[in-house]
């Protein structure tokens, strides 16, 4: 019961690779863009957004009689 099992070398390398990738991603320079914040109720009035069109109905006219 006192024996400790080692992980496969493949698993150890995968863990190291993932940690290295995460570290590189965190160190990578990035730009924070100032994006405008729109309140939920004004989402429809946002510039550049087209107003929603009313839903259209379908009328079937039977001309076979």
C-alpha cells in the first residue's frame, strides 16, 4: 500500500505542454478595446442596428371553385 505509481511519461509530457501553452497565452501581449456598453432596454436603439420588422402573416386564397 505504501507504493506510489508513476504516471506514464506521455501523460506527464502532456501536462507540461498544457501548462507551458497556458503560461505562453497568459504572457502574450493583448489589446483591450474600449467597447461601448449599451443598457438592455436600449439594445434596440443601438446605432447601426436596423429596427425589427413586424412578423408577416400568410394568406391562402383558394381559387379552385
